[in-house]
C-alpha cells in the first residue's frame, strides 16, 4: 500500500513538473519576442512603442510613455542602449515566469536582468525588471 502511494505521488509530481516545463517551453518564444521588441524600440528611442510591452501595472505606475522613458534612461541605461542581448533561462518562481537576460552595454560591461512576465488577452507583457547583483548570478 505504502509503495503504491509513493508511486502515485511520484507520478503526479512528475506530470505536474512536466506540464509546467512544457508551458514554459511553449511560452519562451513569445516572451523573448516581447522583450526583444521592447529592446528594439528603446534602441530607436521609441518610448511610446516600448511602453506597449509593459503590463497594465507598469502603465498605471508610470502613467505615460514619457515618464516610462525617463525611468528607463535613468535606472536602466544598459537596456536603453544595449549592444548585445542574450536570453538565458526562463523559470517559474512562486507562480510567476521570469526570463533572465544578459545585456552587454555600449561600454562592454555585462549585466544580468530578470524580467517578470505576465500574460493578458494581448499576449505577454513585462511586469517588472530587476537588475541581478553579481552574487545572485547563475547563468
């Protein structure tokens, strides 16, 4: 009896993790596309277009694409003028998806950022970006 319970639990957990992994794998192209599109908009100083990839929460927080552009320019200059962008792992943390991104800025410095992603009726949106300090890296 005990062996059967363990086998059933193991099967359940395996299937649960497999479905989460599959969902992440199938979402990755859309998620990386959203982030890349925002990088492309920043590279041409098109803050209005960049703002369209932000979640409703971010849009409410900043109000206008001009305010959003000022925040990005001041707080995330490596994002605004990225020389190279590489998408690393997509992972689930507490029910949210996070895309780790490696960015090389114009000075050649490497930065790692975590993009929290949410999905709405219009696709994947960026719900926040966090600069990962060197101690939190695991590329």
